[in-house]
C-alpha cells in the first residue's frame, strides 16, 4: 500500500459534549510520535468534531512527515451545520497544505447514519437499526440524498481547499466522480467473510485509488465476527459508557489476527491507503472490574489506563510488524 495509516481520535462532539475530555498537547505529540516511529505509519486520519483540535494534531503529524487525512466528523448535525463545519476545516486544511504538507480532506463519514435527514430515526442508534433491518428498502433513496448533499459539500470544500478530497462511505451507491479517492469504512463480519476479499477487489476495479478509511476489531472474544458492531456490548448513558451488557473474555490475540489478516487482504488486492480504526478510544478505558472494562469493546490498538496513560495491545505489535515489513525495500534486510 502507498499510505500505511491509522486513525487518531481528537474527540467526537455530540450534543455539545466531547468524547475525549482531556486533550493535552504534549500527550497528543507523544501519541503521534508513536504512530510515526513505533507503528511505522506513513499516514494518519485525524478525526473529531472540534476544528481546533483537528488542526493542532494535523499540524504536528505533518511536522513528523505523515500524510494527513483531515477528517471532521459531524454527529447529529443538520446539512447546513455540516457545511459550516466543512468550510471551517477546509480553510484550516488548506493552510496546512500551503506549508507543503501532504493533506487529503475527508468530507465527513457515514453521513446517513451519523447525521440527520438521510434515514428515518432521531438518533444514530435508530438509524443504524433502520438500515440493518431494511437495507434494500432504503438504499436507493438514501444514496440519492447522500449524493445530493455530497455535491454541495464538495463545492463548499473546493472554495477553500485545493488538495485532494474524499468521503468515508458505508457501502452505498456513492457518486465518486467529484472525489480523488474511493473511500469506504469496511469491516469483515461473519456474514460477509466468504466474499470480503472479492468486495475489496471490486472496489479497486473501479479505477480510482481506493482507501479503506476505517477497519478493525474490538478486543473481546468473538468481536471479529461482529465487525463494526463491537461497541454494541456497551450500555451507554448521557455521559458515555455505563457498563458492559454481559460477561466478555479479553482476546487481544484475536484483535491482532483480525487486523493483520485485513491488512494482508488490502495489500494483495491493490488498495492504495488503509487506516486502522483506531489508535485509542479514550472514552473506553480499561478497568479491573469485568463489567466496567470498556477496553473490551474498544477498537483501539492501545489500552487506555486513564486519561494520560496507555499500553500497547497485541494489535499494536501486529500493525507495527506489518507496516515495518511493507516499508522495507524489496529484497532488503528486515528486522
């Protein structure tokens, strides 16, 4: 792959609250150095809902020589609110690009699920349930509405940003003509495991560079079979995770194997860029009490111990090993 990446969470904003309460500049720099130096990444997808935080992390990532995928992530916003967010972030991304950084602008993600007006439902959870239960009923009309909005979004972004643009999609009928990459959030679950590689191959066959903007596994036994539904084991309240819904067994080896296997598929099928989800989920910390160990549901490849400290999981070593091998010259010495 050309771009060996991971996503970095600066804090998701929903209803005025932000998922990552602490955002210390020194700790952000530490994390990004680990992404560049220890994971051997060449790219990072900087995600979040606060433009100041995204810009700070993106700027330091660029100083480290990482390709930056500048990724504002709107949650429960109206179309006009999303366009205002994109315009603000596009100006910031262009300033960074003018400093000779490699920058790709990601105009939102999974909008039909994460934001209002595309699917029936007053919350993300309701919209996800609607799409799961009746995907064939809604896919045509939802695709039309998403494409109409994306045309407006690209026009707004292009007013402020002159670099490459993409959109992180769920598998809908997206019009990719305005974009520089075909970008998909793509998880392998038990339901699609037998045709997953074929699906990746079909994306690459479209002719544009393909980016897998999100993929990964939670950290409990059987999480890989659930794909993108790993967080479903958590009961949430207004302020975030409350407790796990049952007893679950930690399986760091399973998470590591899942990530490694998908990276191998993406390499074999000619994917241009891939971003493991995610470095850390800071609002899903490890706790000693089994029903409070939210790290079991986390897709992070590090285990968050508190709002300052983390430890690598087995998946950290799996990503580092794969990316280090890919970075080695053909026929060269590999450590």
